[in-house]
C-alpha cells in the first residue's frame, strides 16, 4: 500500500478555505470551518475532517446547505437556549451554540443549548472540548446525519450513530475526553475503509440476514451494530430524542441521508452543555481530584499482555502531537479525491 503524504496544518486549513470560498462560503466563515475541520484531522478523527470536504461541496452546490445563514437564538432563559442554524454549515452553527453555552454557564453555572436546522459538524469532541479552555465541563450530543441503525431486533433504519462527547479538565494529567458513537463504529470509519480498499472488522456491521458484513463497499446491504447490544440501541434512541426531537430537529424516519442526498436540508439537531466547575467546587480542587483518579487508573494492574491502561482522550493527544510536528497524513485515495475536487473548483491543490 502506498504511503500517505503529510501536509502541514496551515496547508490543509488554507486548502479547505479555498474550496469553500469557491462554492460561495464567505471568506471569514471558510477560514473558521477550515480550522475546525483541520482540528478534526489533527486529533485523529479522520472520518470527520477533510475526508468530508468533497461531500460538503457537493451538498453546497446542490443547494442543500445555506452558505450565508442567519444563525440566531430563538428562545432562551438564563440556563438554556435554542439555536436555529438557518441550515448553515454545522461547524459554524455549533461554534456559535458552544460559545453561547459557555457564556451562559459563566453566569448560570450550567447551560443547555439545543440546536436545530444545522448540518454535519464534525467530531463530537470538537465542541465538548471547547469548554476546557474555560475551566468547564463540556457535554455534546447529536443526531447522526444518516440512519444506519435499526431498533434492537429489527431491520428498518430508524436510528443513527447518535454520538456523545464529554470533556473534563484535569490538572497535571491529560484532560479526560470521551468521544464515542452509540454504534460499535461510526459510519465515517466505514466510509474511510471503503475509500482505502480495506475490510471492516467483524462486529462493526451485519447484513439483513444477521450475518457479519466486512466489505465496506456493501455497507448499504446491512446496518451498524450498537455498542453493548440493546443498551447501545437505548442510548441512540434517547440521545436522538434529546438532540433532535426536543429541538424540533429531524429524528427517526425524518433523518435525511446526507451521504446519498445532495439537495435536501438535513435539519440536524445537536445539544451542547457547559458546566461551570467553580459553581460546584474550587477548580484547583476538582482538577487535583481528577488527577488523583487518573493516576490510580493508570497505575492499576493490567491484564497479561496489556502494556498500559488508557484513559479516554489518550489516543487523541498522541495523534495531535504527531500531526502538529510531522503533518497530517493523507492516504493516496483521499489525496486523489482532494486533487480532483481542486481541479473541479479550479483552485490550487492541497499539495
């Protein structure tokens, strides 16, 4: 297999911005989206970074996304807000909503901000993690942008991967950042496997006859499997109700498959919660307690054959250190896709 090419963070940010400007995204917004998308690749969330750019461009060109949205709060109290994204790019909508949640939590202690009329916004931890810079805990939920999960025991696609992320600040230790789908694998990982010509591990997907499905190019013949069996199905359902139904966003059969549809708005729903630690405990005391627990877990005895005990977020930190120093790897198939996009848009290529 050919090696991946490495590109620097500024190179990738600039390329994404060029592509988005070419399809009528204002320059300032294109830079913001480029930075957030690149941040996804830097942290190793490859299925949610520049890999999605050709798809985003197709949907913008198809009229499915509003390139100049009026993102606004339509309802609020001191501890909550409902944001209407006016069908704008999800990164812009969620950046706005997260900033509102953090500002409100500074006053109210805890703030819950729901979002409707949005779009795919990248990895969940991107937004939960923004609270860390303000000594807050961030919690994010979303309705996935395509249904690939049936109810437990069924075969009709009525649910999505509906992810959750929780970011908790530590002191001397690394922050604890959980970012997970309610399925064994996010569908973005299936798509990246297909692009690279790789097989999926057994346990990611099943066909409609109940047999393991390992060819990602046959993904439409089956469905993703929930984490923990029926428990993952239950989590996907309630997260969707909180992020979708509660906000007046799409849920269940109303979810638009943005992988197959380039013309229909998705009305994607999200939730971002910010928790101001100072309203519960002194921040230094809380972080010291997190450090102590993390150290106890890291120093706990591993099973035979296990090198070390990991904490949620370790992989992200390792990816970030490598990619900030050595550049972001672009596998050959992805690089070819981006170069083709550049040619279509008549812009300079990424490399």
